[in-house]
């Protein structure tokens, strides 16, 4: 039996090059070897966007297109929408008995997000909701309702997968061996930093290059990237290791990156030209991705068909697993 991969993205915005290196690239490579399910996590996106439902639903199509454009093959992978598989919500309810509130508060990913999104003291200001605090429980259901064995994710998600494993162990010890423990699969590339030097590239941080950005948008963003602050005049020598432009050159410019480093240190390179060169290389990298996106954008019926097929396959899996779950929990009445 082939192992199953379960991974996915919140549908609260378009995906960016940080997502690409952190998880998309990995899942494209893995889809040949595993039964692959990719969840459009609209329910999870609602946990902190409940008052902005259009944003969540409008971005479902964006995230589907992002996945298809980087090379997710609909004949190999199942793309499906979280809210259309009610079994996930059901399993979430059962799991919520198995996790203490103290444990939820201890999850480092959730802690960081509460800070970053200013859920406690920011403009939202109303405190952390039960739904947001509990999203790792719902994510455990996302993974296990489909028998996910492997979960390719970025490093920030490891604590959530760890919590999933705990829930599964607890479930099995109380109700009998029913579910298998998933494992995370980390991508080789470390998390991409933002253009501003922030440790994380994020849509809400305003430091991201999106997979669908036009040449002009890429250039505009790269021109604002953080460079070595000590470089004032065009031909001042500088330290490329203090510059985000060089950091990205290493990813997108191949051999040219070595020249960038040498010329930067020697004071033979102006920052504006250096940035234009990088923007060009990023756009070249994005070109085939955007061509594929256009192909699907022009065929909305095909995309709808892909999602419907993914939903159907996902639903079949979830129904089988939920039968076992209800049986183990002794709530399989009249069956
Ligand atoms: N939490 C993930 C993110 O923020 C999205 C996600 C939801 C997910 N359900 C999942 C990832 C299940 C892997 C498996 O990107
Ligand atoms: Fe950065 Fe290039 Fe300027 Fe050097 S020349 S500081 S690498 S932008």
C-alpha cells in the first residue's frame, strides 16, 4: 500500500515564494511517490478571519491556482476544500476532549501567531477565541481523517504535527488502536526571510513576493529590500551578508551570486542595478509558474472539475476512517 501525504494551506491569501521553498516545491516532488491530498484550509483560515469571510472564500481559488501553477498534477494529487468535508469537523469535536486548554496554550506555533497577529492587544483586541486556540485540534483532524502518514510542512508547523501525534496516541490508548501517527516531512530549504530582513516572509508582514506578482510588482518590492545600511554612496564597499538582496541572489541568480558578492565587497556595484538584476531573475523564475497559472485561469470549468474530483476522493477516505472512529468510540448506532 502506498503511503498517504496530507498537506495544505490556509486560504487567507495568495501564496508567495516563501511558501514555494518551504513546502510547495517539496509536495510537487513527493506527489509521484505517494497518494497525495492537499487541503484548502478555509475553516482554519476562518479561525482568525471569521469577520472577513469573503477574504477566505475568494482566496480558495487563488490557493488552488497557486498549487496547480507550481506543478501539482491533478491526475496525481487530490486538491479538496476543508469545509466541504464535514467529517473533519466531526472528528475535531471528538478530539477536543483529548486536549487540555493548558496544552493548547503551550503550543509554540500558536503562541507566536497570537503575538504576530496581535490577537490579544491589537486592533482585533478581543482576545484569543476558542476556535483559534483550538486550530491545532482541527488540523489533527485534517491530517488523520484521511489517514495521512506524512505531512510535508515548513518548520513552523512542527509543533502542530507533534500535537497531532499526541492526540492520536491518546485516542488509541483510550478507544483502542484505530489511527496511525503521522510524521512531518521537512523541506530541505530553511524558511525564507522577508525582503525587509524579517525572519519570516509573510503576507501579513508586507515583505513577500507572491507567485503571481507581475514584473513591475517584483521590481517595486525588490527596490525596497533591506541592504547593508553602511553603504551610502553607489561605490562604497559593503557587506553582502548584511543585505537581503544578496540573500535572494543566492537563491535566484545561480553563478551570478558569486560575482554579486565579490563586486559588492570591492565597492564595484551599485545597489539599484544589483536590485534590478535580482528582480529580473525572480521574474524569470516565476515566468513558467505564471504561464501555467494562466492556462488554468482560462479554464475555470476544468479547475472546478479538479476540485470536485478531489473532494469526492477525500470524502471517500474520510467516510471510511470515520466509520472506524465511531466504532471505536462506541457511537456507531444501528450499524
Ligand atoms: N496550518 C497550515 C498553515 O498555516 C495549513 C494547514 C491546515 C495544514 N491543515 C493542514 C498543513 C494539514 C498541513 C496539514 O499553512
Ligand atoms: Fe546588497 Fe547588492 Fe547593494 Fe551589495 S550592491 S549592498 S549585495 S544590493
